[in-house]
C-alpha cells in the first residue's frame, strides 16, 4: 500500500499492489501540520485506543519526494518478484459503455449499506465501463472498490469510476461542479472525460407553472447560475474541445436543466404550452457537442422501458460527445431497477463506438 501527496498538483494518489487505484483532488490543502498524534495502524482522532488495523506491518517508509507511478510499481516488484502487472493492450477498444448518474446523497436513499449496494448492482448489471457520478458524498470509494474500478474524487460531489486506468486529472472552475480525467483505454488510445454538476437554481420546474411564465423570463432566470457556469466551463476547457478530433472529449453530468431539443412545438402541451430555447444545452451544442441521448432517441414520442416520453423531455442529465473518433450507437435513461431505485435522478447510459 502506498500513498502520495503532491502539493503542486494538489492531489493524493493511492496505490495497491503497486498500481495507482485512486486519485483524490486535495483542493486548497495548505499543510499537513496539526496537533494530532502521529499514529500507525490506529485512528489518530479516536478518543479510545481501539486499533483500526489488526495485523503485522513488515515495513513502513516516509519519503520527502513524490514517487512516480513507475517508481512505486518498481518497489512493489522488488518486494514481490513474482508479481505480474497487466500491461495495456495493443488492441484498440472499439466500444465503451458510459453512464452518468447523480446517486443522490451517496445513494443512501434506502439505507447506508443497502443503498450503495443497489448502485453497485445496477452498474454491474448494465456492464458500464465508465461512470461519471454526482452527489458521490462518501460512497465513491466503496462503490469503486466493489466494482474493481479506478477512482477519481474531484470533490465530495464529483467523481469518475473507470474500468480503465485514469492517467491524469485536472480541475477547472470549481471542483465541486467539474472534474476532468484522461483515461487510457489501450496503449495508443485515450479519451478525455469529465463529470459535471451545475447549479440547481432557479427552480425551473416550478417557474414554468407560473401564470406569467414566458420563454424570455425562463431564459433570463438561467443567466446568473447555470448559463453563466456552463459558459465559463466551456471557455476553460477550450483546449480540450479544439483537440477533440485527436483525443475524444466526453462530458457527463447533472446539468439541472432541460434541453432546448425537447421543449419544442411538438411537445409544448407537456410543458404548459411553452417552447423554450434553454440556454445551457444551446451552449453545449454551440461548442460542437452532440447530445448522445437525442442522437439516438430523436423521436420525441419515444418512451423508454422506465420513463414516458413526457418524462424524457424533462431530463436534466446528459452525456455529451465531441470528436470525430466517437459516435453514439445506443442510449437510454433508467429509473427502475428490481422494484427499487436508489436515487431521485435517472441514470443515463450511452454506448459509443471508437473509430481509428
């Protein structure tokens, strides 16, 4: 087991059997000084002396430099000469199953243990390769570990779980709202992928019901929160956008607002007679992103196995794609699972093909 803190990158990396399995963003960490006792195999802040680890430790070392992934792997190999590391495949990955899911307060809707287990089971049953998660709130490490996935925690809210190694991470704007990763799919194949959550206000679901609601008023209401935030995020990630034909870019998350593609003349009877050019989805479209769900489910009257056509036009969770090497080949929304759903948000799944 190894653990590193990189003050320049403001991140911690966790290693198990020589492999980097998790990366945590440390935000504004200043120093590690405190008046707490230095303890080994015990909880330093516990009021009793109950051991948190029962066992023997062969060796313990502290370094005054950040060891690289390769250096830690080499140290493990020296300790365990018979260890075999799974090498990155030379064979290209041709298909990825993606999911974005706000699991709602750590997925603990039905209990501290059963709720996250329901999340784990659903991700397994959908054979998801990469999850862009929101409202992770303390459940992320448990879920990623149960899946055997690599884990990135940008903040208490934002995380990414991946079957493939997470090579690099970056924080833009505000880590509570946005976290970017670079994921290594095969030896010569990468994707940039981000998990996103933007502001839950204004409360458009109630605003559209008001007698004086107009498209202009609703759009104006978005300006100081969601619209402002997405414009800033798109501006900050522009270097990734312009390189998306070389390295595909995927953004999945809880955008907390509907799409202009759903609030059209054909569906206005579902929306109090309103057609609205919702600005957040317009910004994403203007930046060249494809709404993967609507790319597949272009029929606005389509009903999924778990949601009606009207519900689908109220969706606020999206997987957006950018780049000529990726294309959506399937997409759906899920709000049912074995009779119990652990969140107040549907999960959105998209399968993409990866081209040469």
